[in-house]
């Protein structure tokens, strides 16, 4: 007689899944016994547990990518919206464990591979001034988000999450920071809201900021510093920069990659603060986020110049697919109803952070650089 797997057991398995914070995999994620075919392989139980949900998320990622290329629109936004339309799959059934796996483990693997975009030489070529400006912009924007969240009576973790997304690299930073923040009932909703807002604002900035820097009469170099230092997502920075000129596009891309490089120390510091707070409340301590080591290792290896460009291109492509897949999974974990209940204050917070970093960079261009 086959054993019945009740909802209580499913939830227990998901709690085990949620407690694993490394990229090394999930060892007890299955909610039903694997078939003999899967038992033949190393990690067969894990594969059997997660493959339905991962396949659904990957299918959404494929559809989102095609639409993005067809209509020249943000792929992350498509993945989020399609994912939310399949929210029912995350509530029960065989897809639940795989959706959780894609939203956490696949996400962290993709963030680690972002290191293939950056070299230490690119950072050194900028000089001291732009580096200090970027570091100041990142630090003050996160601090501003934390402070404004308290003024608006929002959770301080949401201020850190949204501030980091605005300050560093949009959706990718939001996902990385969310992966080390304390888990709660509203954590996924806050992450999705942040991704939607920063993606929309980044797209709007890509359209408006080139005309803005032209109206201000900024040189091509200064225009690149402004665009690279303020727009949230990498793709939109590249699009806006090359709208102005080739030089502006090159400078804006390097400035933006410098902001991306701050992802490791920022996420590490947040993880350490969360770990210390958790240790004060309980005996357990969250494990070290190993994906940060992967990110730093790839930056170091990429800086040596020994890795062929073809391999780096593959790593960047894999990173992109992992991030889009994880966004689709996060979308499936969030309902439209939950997003509609957040009100105006979270959106106002992200808009305020966007205005802050724009003013900070503009002041640095006029009075410091």
C-alpha cells in the first residue's frame, strides 16, 4: 500500500529546504519517494524532488527571453509577470520544492557567475575619484533607504533591500541581498516588489537620462559617469550610454561594473549583521553565503586574462539564464493580491532612493570630479 503524503509532510520538507542557505544543493527536498530510475544517480533524490518546478521556471524564462528579444522589453519584468500567473503551482504539488530550489540555489549560482563580467584592471583604470564616488553612492543610498524606511514606518530590512538594489545593480542585487536577509512571510513579496519597481524605474531612466545629460551640457565622459552611476540595471546603462556616444557608453559600462563589484562586500556585510543578530536571538547561526566566494573567485580569475573570452561569454550567458529562471520562480511564489496590498509607501521609498543617488552622483560630478 502506497504511503500518503499529507500537506503537513510537504510543509515539513519545505521547511528543511528553506533552512539550507548554501549553493551546495538540497539533500532532503523530496516530498515523495524517487522512482528507481532516479535512485541510480548520485543526488537522484534531489533531482527527482526539484526537476518539475525547475522545468516550469526554465520554461517561463525561455518564453520571457523570446518576448524580450521580440519586443525589446526587460526580460526580468516578463519573467516576473508570467511567474505570478502560475502562482498556484507554488502552493501545493510536485512543483513546490523545485520552485523553492530555483528561487534560492539557482539564484545564488547565477549571482556567483556575475563575477565573470568584472576585472580588477577595469576598476583600477577609473582612477580614485570615480571609485570614491561609487562607494559613497552605494553606502549613502543604502543608509538613506534604511532611514527613509523607518520614517515611512516600513521594515528596515526592506529599506536595506531596496537601497541595495538601487545602489548596486537593480534586480540582481535585490536577489543577492534578499538571499541573506532574514526569512519572513513577506520576504518574497518584498523582493518581487523591489525587482518590479527598480526594473520599471531603470527602463524609465534609460529613456529620460540621455536627454537629461545632454540638456545639462555634460561632456561625454561626465555623462557616462552619471548614467553608469545612477541607472539601476546593467542592460539599461549600456542602452542609455550608447544612445549618447561611443565614449559615454564605454565609461558608463565601466562605472556600472564597478557598482556591481561592490555587491560582494555589501552582501557580505549584510550577511554578517544578520548572522550576529540571529546569534543573539538563538543558538543557531546562518551559514556563510558561499556564492560570494564564487563571485570573488571569478573576478580574480577573470582579472588574470588567462580565461578565453569564449568561456567568459558562456559564464555570463549561464548567469543570465540562472537569474531569469530564479526570477520566474520568485514570481510563482508571489501573488498579485499580495502586491496590491503593499500601498504607496514601498514604491515611494524606491523612488526616493532613485532620486537620492541621482542627486549624489550629479553633485560629485559638479563639485568633486
